[in-house]
C-alpha cells in the first residue's frame, strides 16, 4: 500500500486509527480457549467488528512467537483475515539486525507473511534499515521517540551538537529513503517534542502509540498532523480488551467507533 492509498483510505474512513492486535491469551474472554486457535478466533472477531473504523492493524509479533509454531500459524491466518486495501498491515517486530540477516527478515515479513510494513530499531545504523527499503510499496517504520520511560536512557540523551540522539537518528535514517517508504514511531506521551519533530519532518507519516492506557491524548496529536493527516494512531488494550465477556467484539467496535468519531472531527 503506497502513501497515496493510505491517505485515500484515511479520507474515506475519516479515521487514522491503527488497532493493535496484542492478543494475549491470558487477557482474552474466558469462553475462548487460551491457545493459538483461540487467538485466531479472537482476532477474526476483532477485525470484523473494527474494520469500518480502522485504517491499520499492528500485530505485535511477541504475542504470536510465544505460542510457538501454532502461534506463527495464527499470525499468518490473522493477516489473511484483513482485507487487502482496507487496512495497512503492520508487523510490530522491531527488527534491528544488519546485512543478510536484515534482508531475510524483510523477506519473511514482506514476502512470506505479506505484511505492508514492519517496525525497525535503527541503532545498528543504516545497514539495519536499507535491506527493508528494497521492497516496493512496503514501509519501514523506524523507532524515533518512543513513549516508554526508557526513552530517557538513549533517545533523549544530548549529543555534543546539542541535538537529541533521536533527532540525529531520525535525520540520518530519513536520508536513506523518503516519505514514501519510511515512517517513524513517535510516542503519544512526548507532546513537548511534537512541534519540532513535525517541523523537521513535514512529509513523513508517524505511527503513534501511547494513546489511552499510557496517557497520551488525541487532542495533543494535532501538533503532529500535516496536510495528509500524517498519523497512524495505535490503540491496543483499550479496544481489544474493552470487554472480557462474550460481547467483546461489540465492545471493541464501540470503542473503535468512539475514537473514529474524534478523529473525523480532527480531519475536518
């Protein structure tokens, strides 16, 4: 899915919502089996109920890897349940290796699983990102300024030139590609940095986690918007675990709809 198609999808659905499928069997409704098959059934119901309101789905790979071979099968089957062209499919894998290893990761997620995008840690440098950029109409979503407290340990350290590590990293990585194949992760809890980030990267899309459970708000994200909207705002727990009962899919749809309505007002 290219940039123009993402923008068109946002305009059509009046939404920039990304639903995070962090499908932890321990948190799923009690009537579902705590197995990979249960995860698949859970995901399918969530996708069906939220698809009118979502423009992307982010699958946190750890929740599937932890289930072993069956988990990988559930991951692949879940991806198949997302209608092509109706939502960007993001593998939240945070891969960060180099060279031939990175190229194999790219083939795994872009060719075998047919994901549209993958999250990447850039801290081994350019050769941890460039192998992913060789694929047309695929996205590298690179960690920029994350919402966790640990961002202070590396990303928010000052360099001798006065810039933050995350700023220098984003600037160097952006030069490897362009706004048509690179996005950045910007945490919703870091509002004080939004204006300078958007000023420095006016055309890039940002994947924004941290709204809701982590304390970020949609209102603050207006500072990150651009003419193409430029945002994919992820919400995981508050949507997929909106209910622990048999009405979980309906409850998820209601929560996604609430966010979509707020987003449509922001889109204008």
